[in-house]
C-alpha cells in the first residue's frame, strides 16, 4: 500500500470508530433534527476540536436546524 492509501485507511478507521461511539440518544437527536451524515460528522468534528460535550453540540445543531438561517438560507452550522 502506498502512504496515501495508508493515510486514507487510517482516516476511514478513525471515522468508523467515532461513528460507533455515538449513543442511541445522539442518534435520536440526529433523527429528530433530520441531520445528514455530513452534519453528524460536523458535530463530531466540532466536539473534538473545541473539546465540547457531544450532547451539547448535537442539541445546538438541532436548534440551528429550526432557525430561519438554516431553513431560508441554508447557512452552515458552526460554533466558532
């Protein structure tokens, strides 16, 4: 395997591990908010990078998805 393939494989394994660590409660919030896989991954990334509780990030995403900014303008979610 080339180094690129190794790097890609490592990223895939890390992503799968993160997805497997989601609790049922997280998945319920994601379903209720009609989150896409991209949005779920964004929540995971924000939680990791900003050392925030995943529950908080998921609840903020759920609230954001109810706002006019998301509904009308399809703005991206970020806690930055």
